[in-house]
């Protein structure tokens, strides 16, 4: 992974991405008791399929989905979305952090949310494979 590719993705994310870092109550189970749940997710939505494929292949995490234009939206293009969540979002945030401007606050919230659990890794980049193996 090249530094220039990460910088490009960070710029793309600042312009066309969104970061969600939110806690909410969700009812679960038969008793329908409400539990606090975190929604931690990164998303980029654009009409350029090649850009989304480049982002997905370069980062190696997340999913890509298509969203066709709705009914009555003649002339609109197909939209492509890249998404990742939770620990994958942490991994991406640590890569984008040095280059982010517009979304920096949300990126830092996500990093700060997980940082106490992974202090022993040291670097600003998390190796997910090693982290998953360590947690087994």
C-alpha cells in the first residue's frame, strides 16, 4: 500500500465519505429490553465504479454495493458504495488520520473509541490479521 494511495483515499473520503460514530438504544431478545449499541461505520458513495473498486482493493476491507436510481429519477446514474464498520473502520481511520481534514474529528472519535484495547500495537497503523490472532 503506497502513501500516495492512502492520501488519495483520504481526500476522496473527506469529499464524498461519511463517518458514523454514534451510540443508541436497541431492543433485543424476547423481553425486548433496550441495550446500548454502537454504530461505527465509514462509507463512500459515488457514481464512479472504478474509484470504489480502487478504494476497496487498496484498503482490503469493507464491502461494495450498488444502489440503482429510484423510480422517477430518470437520467440519474448508478451509485456505488464502499462501507466498513467497527474494527475495520478503526484500521481505515488509522490509515487516513494523517491526511484527513474535513472528517478528522469523526476519525479521531473512532480511533479514541478503540485505542485503549490496542495500545500494545504502538504504530498508527493496525494490522487486523495480527490483532484478530492476538484476541483469540
